[in-house]
C-alpha cells in the first residue's frame, strides 16, 4: 500500500480515484447480450449459459427437489448462523416501516402519503468465486417485508447445472421460490425484458461484476429501475493511536479479497499506527486463500497520514466510501461529522464483516463515490411513496384563488380553468341553496 503524508487538499480527488474501468469496452460486449436476450428470450439464455458458464440447460428454474437437497447439504452450524442473520436483518428492516402520513394543510385541504410495494422485483446474486448467499438475505428480506408480489432471483450455476446450496437454502428461508440458474449480463436482460421462463420485473437489485453493473446501468435507461449505480467494493478506515493495527489490517484485507478492482483506504493521524498496520497486512495476507486477489487490490490502495483527525474526516467526506470504519478513541464523533458514506462502523469491535452478514443493516451499498447522493438498500428501496389529496368545496374556495393566480402567472390557462369552473359551480350551488 502506498503511503501519502499530509496531502494538499487540491490533490485529494486525484489521490482517491477508484481503479479505472473501461466501460466503453465492456458496453461493446454487454449490448449485444442484452439485444439477443430481448429478441430471442430463452433461446439466447441457453446460448449464453453454454458460452459463458459452460453448461447446457434445458430448464432454468430450480425445482423443489433441488431446494430440499440444498437444505440437506448444509451443516447445522451454518444454518444456525444464517438464521441468526435472518432474524437481525428482518428485525432492523421491519422497524423501517412508516405509518401513512395524513394531515390537513389548511381547512378543507387534506394531503396523504403512503408506501406502496413495487409489484415485481428481480434479485441478482453473484455465485462465482464468492457465492454471496448473504446478499439473498439483504435483498430478499426487505422485498418480502415490503410486500412485493413477485420476486425473481437469478444466480449463476456451475458446470453441472447446480447452484451453491447456501444460496438455495437462504432463498427458501426468506420465502423466495422462483430461483433461476442464470448469471451475468444475460440474467439482467432476462429480468429487465422478460423471457418465456422469466417474469419481466419493475426494479432490479443486487451487486455483480463489471458486466452485470454495466448491464444494469444500460437497462435502467429505458426498461427498468435499478437499486443504485454500483461498482467494485471498497472500504475506508479512520484510525488513531488507540486502534489495534491487527484489527485495522484485517478490516482492510476483508475488502481487498473481494476482487482485484476493490480499493481500501487507511486514514490516520498516527505514523506509527500506519506502519504497524502495513506490517500486519503483510503477515495476515499470507494466510488468505484469496491472497492473490487481495495483493492485486492493494495495488489500488493507499494510506494517508493526516495532521489531525479533523482533516481525516474532511478527506473521508470527499472520498464517500461504501464502507467506513471509525477505529478511534471517540468513534461516535463520526455520527455528526460524516455526511457521505454508505454504511459506518463505529468502534474497535465493529468490523465491517458484521454488517456484511448479520448485524441487521444492509450490505448493498453505493460505491465509487455515489454515497454522496445515494443511500444503501433499505425497506424504502422496495416501495413507492404515493401522495394523495382530497379537497372539499370549502377548501377549494380558500385555496382555489391562489392556484388561479399562480396558473395565470405561468400562462397555463387550462390549469386556471380547471379551478375556475369548480369555483363557479361552488358559487352557483351556494346561491341556489340561499334562494331555497
């Protein structure tokens, strides 16, 4: 990892650049895949399954027998761990439900807002070198709590046509029974456009490799909504002299092992802490089965030695990390100081891994600086906020003249007339009532 000491503020943006991705090159590969799936449906999906996953599939949907077998294949301890995670994630997301907002903004004018579930959602679950069954929990639980009517899950299978049993067990636990053996950009296309086997969805959720990411961005331009722009995973750690270097090193490596294009950033006001952390990284990385991936990711990574934690916070807000760990003596300071981050982990005993799996918060988060303007997945991601209004004749009598005035000022006479006709009717009714 590269060390930079007290960088000039004007250099922060350049120093914290994420690993570059050749989106134009990837688009050239992804666009024909999307087009072929849209045109040929299941035929195209079978072609791409053979081309990219090296498996010949007659049926895409996972059978009841496959679900049962997956449950039998998992050991008790892993099932128990998944159930604990399920409980915590469900509990936290269930608490995010909001009551219908109803109020009278002025006499006779009532306004409402209520949450309505998105009817059809698609979940993409990576299943390659790291089968992310935890993402089934993160994307599936809020979908079920929200009340989404149709939930489709797509994940790649191996060359035997089998899906990782932990993914299937977790899907069944969440209550998702429509699981399809499709991965990559073609899975995104299937959920966006629909095929003979797969339902067209209204919104697609879940992380993926660069091809999945680009496919999601392309289909979101015209066909379907997506959860957020997402890219390679990242973590930033703010640590002072009170931090344990071995903890910090482990946190950095936990993200570095995700992929060669991941990025980890350490920010500290202690030179000694940085040096000790780097030594701990060198030691710990030798123990990792995915050390080759982690070593490549560390080439994209950087350590900052800052004059103070205050400037460290400012740099972190500029960076807008997907995951942010505050390993300082007073971690709760970050609650007020940080305004751009996907998810924040406070204190020496709050590893980012806990949020990835089982604490209760969601691990599907904005990357690549999008935390400046996007939130991670929550229950709100699966609902639409619809507003309503109800105005009585008395209410329109008070409000209407103001609306007429504003519409006339914008030279929108039809808008004005829609109010004026009603006011005339109200006035006529009032005269009739008086005469009687």
